[in-house]
C-alpha cells in the first residue's frame, strides 16, 4: 500500500520520520512530505501545530489499517515529548478532508 506521510505544515518532523521508517520497514511504499523551508518565516503560520496526516489513495483493508495503526502507536509511544505522545494522527482518503480513522495511543 502507498502511504503519504504529510508533514508539510512542519507539525512534527521526528514523528513523521519515525512513522515513515516504520511503514517502509513493513513493506509499504511511503512518500514523506517535508515542509517548505520558506514556511519557517511565514507569519501566517498557526500557533497550534497540526501534526502529521497519513494519506492513502484507497481505503485500506482491516488488516492493513491495523498494521498502520500499530506502527503509528509505536512511534507515538517512543516520542520523547510526553505532550506529543498524546496526539491523534488522522488517516485520510486522498487529499480531501475525509478522515477514515484517527490513531492514538489510547486505542
């Protein structure tokens, strides 16, 4: 399955890298979207970070979604920031706003 790990807003580069590595390690094709370096100087940046978004082209099978969820939960649990460990990561269908599921450490 192809998964886009969207960190284009710069929400959490460490989590994005960890999730990307985990997905690749399980045989998924992964594209990691990094933030534009110029966005660092964008005065319109939101104060509340949006975190990362996982984007898939088609609805994953239950087993695939379970595997993706485990990889994300593992990456969240290993995050050095206790505050960021409690984030929820959305899995969206394509580039639209339709969220298929939210993944967090509490599931």
